[in-house]
């Protein structure tokens, strides 16, 4: 703000605003930006507090339910042992299963 405008503003007790439109826009923009930053910081603090409360909550009932579910869950089916089995794509050949996956090794059906 210029020296003349500043002195005139002081002599009127601040009643008359001698700021230009660009100065007022810059001031309000800065105030809005600072308010938005404060709101973001406040939201981050609130989320962190909620996370801490959730971490501190007693989840023993959930742990017991998971333990019960594991106890009653059926055991996974065992894979067949390695060997030659009927090829699902070609009924005239046998394909080697190595215990985990089908291989490219085949032999004719006897």
C-alpha cells in the first residue's frame, strides 16, 4: 500500500478502505487458503484420533470368532499323488501329474 493511501487510511481511523481491488482479492484469497489449510489439518488430526481409538478398542470378540471359524472350517482337499492320469482333453492318452500341476509328458492309453 502506498504511503499516501496508508496515511489517509490512518487519518480516517480505518473507516475508509483505500485498498485496490487487486489488494482486496489477494487478501481474501490468502485468508481463504489459510482457512482451507487449517480445515485440512483439523480433519487430519480428527482422523488420526479416530485411528488411535480403533486401535485401542478391544477386538477380543472378533479374534474369538475368527478362531472359531478356523476350527470349524473344513480341511482343504489333498492333491492326488504324482502319476499318469486320464487326460481331460484327449481320452486316448495319459498325462503325467506331478502332484501340483499337469505336465507336457504323455503316453498312449494301454
